[in-house]
């Protein structure tokens, strides 16, 4: 395969999604799991670690594998229309990866980020409507944008919640408040 501008664009789109996955995972999961492990009793820690680092990661890993299949096809044939199976794999990759993160989030902080659910729905709608009319790199690039926007909203919400918690804690620690 020669490195043509189209192949380069397909590679950039594929790597953009991989970077968005990395950011989405590492901006939340390690801190949330560490917090859960710190607050757990000595006897709960093993169960929490087992569940979160094995069973709860299966959908995330499966989503990454599905995405790898799509990325391979997009990089090799970026201007070809995506096959129906590639579009299903792309939608499935996001559903499993982001859905797995939702499961971890639910267990760690007892709530779900609605923007993550919206991200799954948006990607499914994109893949459903994309069809044979567009080059394969386009839905992949759009998925990178959807995941980045989803993660930006998640982090802003998380930062606001942390600031609210911090201000409550600091006012509770002041005498006379």
C-alpha cells in the first residue's frame, strides 16, 4: 500500500479515534477506580479490583477490537464506501467501548453521563445513515469528533461536580459555617 494523500487522511482519521478513546478512558477511569479502592474496606478491595479490571473491561476491550477491524479497512481503502459490516462494527465498537465506560462510571460514582449515551446514539445514527454514499474515512473522522465532544462535556461536568464538592467541604470545615 502506497502512502497517498487519501491513505494519509484515513490514517489520521483512524488515529484520531484511537486518541479519543485513550483520552476518554484515561481521563476518568483510573481516578474513579482509585477513589473507589481508597474508600473501600480492606475486604472489598479485592472484589472491586477484580470486577472493575476484568469483568467490567470486557466490553471496552471488545469495542477496541471491533474498532481495530474498522480502522484496518479505512486505512487500506479510505475513499471506498464503507461496507455494511464495517458500519455495524464501527457502531458496535463505540457502543461497547463507551457502554463499558458507562458501566464503570455507574459502579464508581453511581450515575451515568447522558452525553455518553447521546454519543452512542449519535454514532449509531451516523452509521445507519452513512451507507454507500460517502468515503469510509468520513464516518471514522466524524466518530472522532463525536467522542471528543462527548469527553469534553463529561470532563466539564466532572470538574463542576468536583468544584462543588470542594466548596462544600471547605465551607463545612470553617468554624461558624
